[in-house]
C-alpha cells in the first residue's frame, strides 16, 4: 500500500525537529491488559464506550464534510476531545511556569511552542494533552500538532480518542491532505480488516477526504493512496474509477495519474477494469469494427484462395487478444481528450501555484508578493466563474427558435453544473488561501463578500470563524461583521459582536463610537447618550481622551438631543479638567455662537475671555480673539461695541508679538500664502482698495461644531485610535479669509 511520503513540516506547527515529521508505519494494536493503571489501563466496558464514541465521531465527520462543501468550518462545532480518564499525578516541575507564560500572552506563538516542546521532552501525557488542547483552541490550523495529538492518544492506548482528535482537526481544516492521510493510516492500523464493515468504513473516509480536499492542487498523494488501497483490496474496477475521477482534476502531478491509468489498463483485462456498461459498449463497437475489417479481408483472400479451399472457421463469441487491445485503444481515445482538457486547466493555474511559496499556516507575516499572488489568483478564478455564468445565462431578450427550448434543456443542465463546479473551485481556493493567510483580515472580508450574494448564512459563518477563532484581537474584521449584521437587520447580533470586541480590546474609542452610532441609527438615542456619558465618566484620569468623549457627547446633545444647556454643561465640566485644551474652548465657543445671536452675545464674549485667560498658545488666543471680533461685527447692534472689541483685539496682538501683528495688518509680502491649521494655503491680498488705508486681515475662524470631519471620513478615519494617540484630529478647519475695510489703522 502506498504510504504517506515524508516531508518537511517546518512552519506548520510541528513540536520540534526531534519529533517525527513523516508518517510512521501502522502500529500493532496495543495489548490493553499489559498496560499499567498509571499509563491508562482500560476495561472492556471502557473499550466499548470508546468504540461507540469513535463511531459517532465518524458519523459526525461525514455530515460535516458534506456541510463543508458549501459553508466552511463552523466555530460552534469546534471543541476539543474530552481528556482521557487517566492522570499521571503531579505535573512536571516547569509546567506551571511555561503554562502561565503562554496564557499571559496568548498571542506569543513562541511561548506556546516552548510549552509544547517541554511537555514532549518530559513525556508526560497529561501535561502534553492539556498543552495541546489549549494551543489548538488558539491555533487550530497547525495540522502538525493535530497529528501529534492523535499520536499522543494512540501511544497512551486510546485509539478511539486518537480518531476523535483527527475528526476534530478535520472539522477545522478539511483541506489538510496530510491530516486526512494521517487519519486514514490511523484507521488502517487500528481497524480489524477481517470484519466486513471495516473496508466499507475506510472507503467512506476516502470519499469524505476526496470530497473535502480532492480539488486541492497538491492532493495527489491522497488520490494515489486511495488507488493503491483499492488495488490491495482486489477492486481493480474501483481503482480505475478513482483514476478516472482524478484525470479531470487539475493537480500538480496530473500527468502521473494518466500514466498510472494506462499502466493499470494494460496490466489487467479491460473487463476487470472498466464498468460493465462501458465495457459492453466498447466491446460491441470493436467487434463490429473487427467484423467489417475481416469481411473486407476475407473478400480479398477469397479472390486469391485456390479453388475448392474453404475459409477457416472462427469460433463465435470468443474475445481475442486483438479485440482486447482494440478496446484498450478506444478507452485511451476517450481519456486522452479528458487529459488534454485537464492539462489546459493546469497550465492556466501553474504560474499562480508556482508563486505560492507557503501554502500552510504560520504566524510569521507573508511578504507582499505572496499576498498579491493570492489576490491575483482569486481574481482570476472568480473571473472564470463570471465567464461561465454569462455563457449559461445568455441575453434573455433573444427569442428562441421553435423547438429549441426542449433541445436546450440538457445543455442548460450541463452549463449549470459547470457553474456550480466553478463556484466550488472558487470556494476551495478561498479556503486554501485562508489557511496560508488566516491572520489577514482582508481575505476573510473578501470571502464573506463573495458568499453574501449567494447565502447570508454562509457569509455569517465566515465572519464567525474569523472573529471567534483566528482574529480575536483584530478589530477591523469584527466591525465589518457588526456592519454586516446591521445591514441584514440583526441589530442584537451586531450589538453582541461590538460588545464582545470591547471586552476583548477595552479602551478602543473606535469600538465605542461604533456602538454609539449603532444605537443612534436604531433610534435608541438615550442609549447612545448613556454610552458616551459612561465613557466620559471613565476617562477622567486621561484628560485628552476625556476631552474627546466630552466633545462627542456635547455634539450629540446639541445636534440630536436639541439640548444646548446640557451640551454646554458637558463642555464646561470638561474644561475644568483640561483648561488648556483648545478643542474644548473652540467647541464651547461655537455652541454659544450657534444660538440666538442677540441673546448669546454675552456668552460668546465670556467664552473668548475664558480662552484668553487659559494656558493656550499665543496663536490660539489670537484665533479666539478674532472669532469674538467676527461675531461682534456680524451680530452687534452698536458700532461702539464692535470698536471696543476691536481695540481689545489690537491690544492682544501687541502683547503677543509684533510679527503676528504685522501679518494681521497686511504688511507681509502679497505673494505669500496665509497658512492655516490644517496645512492648506490661501492666497491673500496685502492691500485694500487704493483709496483705503491698510487694514487688518483677520485669521480664519476656529472649527465649528456642525462640521464633523471625522464622520465625513467614514469609519476608516478612526484607524489611528487603536493605540490611543493624541487626539488632534477632532478640531475642524474652515479655510476662508475675512477682510473688512472700515476699521481704523492701528
């Protein structure tokens, strides 16, 4: 029987180089009576219980593989096998230290491998089992560790537990050819093949494996193992049928399968290899051809035969070696077309496959070239599907000719089957990609978007796998999931996703703002306000963050709650904690300026006075003074009050420096640009009309509360909040110049 080939598994999660990286021969069944109680001795009742559990696990796997073809692994079905009943007493000396190091920093892959290597060196079953269970719950795509876990249980005498481990691993990574082969070899080494149900079970597992991983470009070893096993069972027809199937699959060693088919065909009688239907059809065809040739040959020979000599009799119904050879030739004629088509498919994919250098999972980042290769490969495969879909759905405006509907039905079914097959190929490629690129959010999001148009449940399952297994600490994919649920009307699930993310990564402003926005869109304004108020209360020890949340809360109260008094109180309380925060001063000023201009004049000037008395920069103080002057000019009923404010502004300019004052009075080069806070440049004129004296050019007004640029930037604008940087982006710029010409020169 073909055994699994040895291969290097570096980077896929092997315990250490000391552990075997190639398949070991099937171990003989362990004599359970010779096992000590310490190493897990079992009774007959225990064996029966384990056998029942193994059968249930296999049934579950069969159902799971059928489900996987359309949905993908489900995190809810992922659970580690229950630990065996045996205990080895105290754990090794350094186990607790390494265990704590791994759990304190679960994202540190090295801490986990150190723990697993230590348990292996100590040969402690219980410690190894605990470490493997914890590790695989966090890194389930490391197929090498599933193999080691199964070997651990088998060496301990728990063969059925070993099977259960393999089943659990295959539920998470059904595309793992190595794990399927390991599972099959485990069954071959433990099942009693003299029992009539054992071969059927092996064949069933092979079929599950082919269904799940047979379309993988590197699945050749699995197909070869299946063929060789059928040959060992004496089922030459089944072996030929398997070879027939793989001839249609674009794999890396596609040409070797055709060579093996030809060798298999030439080594056996066609009747033993072909299906009865195909054999009889070809036999009849070849016999007719042979009879026609013989008749023509007999006619020629009769003309040359001596008079009186009769034609030699040929036994009727006998199959000569010549006939068998003709049948073989016809078989290869049929297969050659299939082989040529498959070779074309391989050539289309070869440059993509050749560029993929790491098809397995690893925590080390992939280089950009690898990521581009996966994206390009997916683009191409999806484009192929789109082409087939268009061919199977022609222009509906074209009228069908009489009788064409009936004739086209078989072709339509064939085209639909081709589209379904191509869709399955796209899904397989996505699943392969998500093994190598499991830690990259972009591929999970893309897969969910691809599935969403076909099935919301399948797209939801992808988000669930990504967020609950592989990307628990990546916020973007969680927020995409919440948006997905909200878009499809499941607000409770969207809330749950965001709340869970906030518990995993506490303190991220972007997550809280998403929760606030979700409640606001749902009409729960009170809940939005409560979330922001809670954030304000919790961030009092962090003045910058407290100011940020206070401004958000004040805007909500002012714009949506229509409650300026509460908004004013929030900003004033925040200024008591952060009197040097210019954004708070600006927002409070604009809140006052946005009200009734005659009723709020005093409040505006009070805001300006407060800002000028605060520890702000000179430039910021000039901004506030200028804003107060503009307000007085726009809304004051008395020219005396305008001039009074103007004089105060001029005094401030003198106090804070002559350079700024010169610029304010228009004495700088007329070709220069007036720089504003956001870095944009606005051309200004240095002089008024010829008949007017020089007048001060006012600076741009401070930001307004109604222009929330962070909202305009979309959710992506919050990406800089993950590490809680300085919140310098929530001020708002208005780059326009304000130039009046009736103030007296200073």
